[in-house]
């Protein structure tokens, strides 16, 4: 199992050193291990270029400030880490995982007076989104959102999300769509969109959901290309009754939902609004690849 894990990890970095993936080590006393006291990011890599790098880095830095973890690197330092990791990658699509914890310290809930942040990053091959998911849609299930009230922070303390996603898997679903007080917040690892009366809706930014980079890009593309949308909350029942439903994330991009619990969404296949936004997203990706090649040239 361990060898299989490292098959797709092409490069790793920890605390200033590029290392073989199997040699990446942290202390057992790291607060990231003991408390989940850390922040992370996942950045797709297309054509050797980090997708929405500025936005991902801004979210990482903002979240570090919010939880009071010292900024370990400047923008230039992060760029060197990225370049170093990608130098060991091929032209295949990858993703970059970054994790910054508060560091090694005696076990105490109170922040340590002085601790050096632990920086861990790696690049791994990105599995392509299954064609069947795009053409047929996926099933999701709704589950009460029992997480804390700062879901806008991309913390490594993900046990609730793991538990929720596992419940979805055990019900034969690709994702858990979370509901708080009757209102849809987000997926366990995605943001949620629904089409109602021809208008695309997604929950507004706030502490109950993560400000997804892919979510924001979809909103940006819709605004740029005249797709009617609004950032407005909707209920579980409104989602079930919607004309179309999609979920978005950095690694799954834009994915249509064809079934919610035992309910078929629309006619059980991706709708025209999804197809429009999906095509816009793929065009944006293709342009990023072109830009990457031109920069190399």
C-alpha cells in the first residue's frame, strides 16, 4: 500500500528541502498531527502551470492570518517551492498540495510562544474526471451540516468532512450535500450550484462555507459571458426541485448532479446551463495551457 501511495507522488518538499516522497517526515509532536492545527491548499496544475495560483496563495495567506499561524514564506519563496516541485513533474496534469501547521511544541491547547511553522508540500498526478460523471451526472445525498461555524477556513481539521463524505460513499453517492437549518451550505468537499427558473444560484460567501476557488471562477465566467446567476441561499427542497444541480471543486472541476437521494434531477442527465458553464471552464483551462506553453517558449 505504501509503495502504491508514492507511485503518483512525483515530488515532495518539507521545511526548506526537496525530498523523495517516501522520505518526507514530520515530528510526532507537530501540532498539525496532534490538533489538526494547520491550513492547507490544493492547486491543480495544467500544462505545467498552477491554475489560479494567485487566488490559491491569497486564500492560504488569509487563512494563516485568521488562525494566527505565522506566514512562513514570501510570495517569491512560494514561487521557488512551486518551481522546484514542478521541475520533477512531467507534462501530465498534476495537483499541488500545500500544508502549513503551527509547528512542533509541547502539547497545549494554547498557542506556543514560539514555534516554527511546518511547511509540507507535494505534487501528485491528477486523475482525470471520469467521462461518465460529466455525461451522465453523479448522485449526491443530503446530510445535516453538523460542522463548526467557521467553515470558511481551509483547516486541516477535516474529520467532520471525512465522516460526511464517508456517509455519502456508503449510500452509493459521490458527495454529501450539507444542510443547515433547511438551507444548503456546500458539499463535504465541494460548492453547490442549482438552476431555478433559468437562473443559476449558489450560496453567498460566509462563515458556513468555504470560498472555493473553482466556485469563484465559475461565478466569474458566468458574469463575463452573460449567464444569469445570483449568489443567493436556497433550501434543500428548492435544490431537489431545481432544473439542474452541479458541484464544483479544484480537482473535480464542474460536475453535474443527476440524482439527489432518491430524487432524479430534471430528466436525470446534465442540462444546457451546465453544458454552457462546463464548456466555458474547459476553454479557460485550454487558454491556461496555451499561456503556459507561450511562457516557456
